[in-house]
């Protein structure tokens, strides 16, 4: 009986720890309201006021939010300090086995936040943008190279290697842009070509994003500059248009538009029926959701669980699920009135779609992991109930109360990223970003840029306007 009482005591302690004090993530509603409303200084003030969060279990989210805010305020070096903290934290996270143990026996919200795989990748995107703005192009190249290296490392962890987000076409495109800005035309051409292949072979199918026309123009231009006549003719035929050289005494403006806000996490309950297959093997299934997951107590180092599992008929678990935040604007263009020049911005990265796909791909692994935790908790409940029905009822309530999915996520990410390139006359130019929405909403932001001969200038802008989160079946 003492052992069973200890189980109840531990469960009560778990609830106390979970509900007894508000976390940075729970407090950050105020931050989210300021950020989404465009009150970036107020959002930064909130983070300054809550610096201690950088030492607690939600510290990664603090680093990520702080990095985004500092970038939006133009503090690029400070922004990269926080993203570097995030990068180091992510690298060290997998080495701390106590984190996984705590999540297994209690609740994933109790352990330090473990980022989604696409979130770890986007750290490098933000660092690259910061280095670009600091005119440190070599350092920016290091970060964009790390994106696909990181994706390869993540995919190699799984035997099935079924992750659909296994290559980032936008990162390869950005790599080409940076190489070209450095004057390395040969490597720019290679990166553009690799980006085109990634869009055509992966992004169209998995994320419904096709290669932007600007990428094709960049590929033709670099082929022309390198004297690659055969490659130029090949791609001109493939694209259906020819390359036309630009006038002399011009420079380029590369513009990145981050639109809206990425999804937020919620949870839903999944009820699984338990089937004993014998020899310590069980199947957990949910016909309506199409889940059928084998679980072997022996292979999971849980030989003693076999007899306990045999008494289980149903398992209820909480599973994370994204809710999208629809964008207010769905198109944008750059306008230079003095030159009667207009250029649309094109979608290059659908962060929202990647988030959903990434979570779906890991869901099987997530459910398999949760089954072990839930089965242990429910087996303990049955054992206690056999000794004392009242204590069993208490433990049942505690188990239900602590059964939560980890609903934390990086909420300052954009919904999607667009870009274009303007070739402009040398000198000071006024460029308008005009955004439009399906409900005829529109907004204009003016940028003054100093164009230099044969140089590339970079500009970023984040439109934060989004609608309330919506569930997608």
C-alpha cells in the first residue's frame, strides 16, 4: 500500500508543480498581444521585464521571441546574440536525458521546451538575415548552409526517413542570392539550380509552392554572366522566356516580405482501443483517426508492463494540433513611382504549411512515445484500485488532470515569406510596399534605399496582421 500511496503523492506533486506557478509561456499573452498589434517596443519591454524566463524551462521560447523582436527593431547584432543562445540550447537539449524522463513520467509541459524541427531550422534563417543586414555575407552563408545540413541530420535520426520537410528550397535560393551579392557568380548559379530542383521535386508536391519566376530570372542571368550558353538555352526553353540583359549603371534591391503570423498549438484527445497480441506485444488503434500503432513492452524495456497492459482496454491521450492564423493580406507588390515600375512579390516559403506537415510527420512517433507514458500511469491506477478503490479514483483524477499535450510553440514566426528583386538606377530611390487582402484591405509602407552600381541592397518587412486562429481538419 505504501508504494501505491507514493504513486498518488507523486501525482499530486506533479499537479502542484504544473499548476502552482505561471510560466513565461502562460504570462506571454501580454507579449503576444503587443507583438501582433505591432507594438514592438512594448513587446521588448515585456521581455526585458521577464529576463528570468531565460533561465527557466521556457527559455528557448524567450530566446526566439527576443531574437525576432530585436531584429524588427533593427538591433541585428543583439538579435543574433539571442538566436545564438537558442542555437546552443537546441544542440545541448538532446544531451539531457533527464528532460525526456520527466516528460515520460509526468507531463511534457513540465520539461524544458523542445522545439519542432522546422523551428530549429528557422533559427538559421533569422541569423542569416541579421548577418546580411550587418553586411557580413560570409557569416550569412554559413547560416544558410546550416539549414539543409540540419535537415539532413534531423532526417537521419529516423529509420524510415519519412519526413517530408527534408530539404529547404528557399534556403538554397537565399544562398544563391548571397553568393551573387558577394560576386561569386559560379556558386550563385549552382545554388539557384539546386533551389529550382528542390522546388520542382519537393515543394510543389508537399507544400504547394512552385519555383518563383524571380528565381528563374536569377538562374538565367547567372548562366548568361558565366557564358554558359548551353545551360542558358536549356533553361530558356524550359521556362518559356528568354533572358534580357539589364542596363548599365544599375544596382539591385532584394526585398523579403514576411507575411502574417505562424500557427499556434492546441490539443485534441485521442481515444485508443488496446489489443493484446501476446508475447508482450500490443496494438493501440483508433479507427476514426486511422491510427494503428504496435507497442512491444520488451523492446521498450518494459517487460514488467506486459501483465499490467493486459488489463487496459482503452487509452486516452492528449495530442498537439496546430491552428492556423489566416493572413489579412494575400498579395503584395513593390512600386517605384518615379520609374513607373511595379514588381509583385512571390511566395518562397510557406512556414504555416511546413509546420503542419512537420507535426503530422512526427505524430506517429509522438503517439508511440505517449502510449508508454499513459500505459504506465493507467497500469498504476489499476494496481492502486485493486488495493483501495478510493485511492484508485483519486489517481484516476490526477492522471486525467496531468494528461496534457505540449502546446508551446514559437509564435512570432511569419505565416509565409515572399521576395522579389528590383534592378534600379544608381542613386536614392523611394520604394513602396503595397499589400492587399481578399477583403479589399490595403496598406502602404515607404522605404528609401540608396542604390549603388553593381551592388545588392537588402530590405525586410514583416506584416503582422492576422485573423484569429482556426482549426484545419
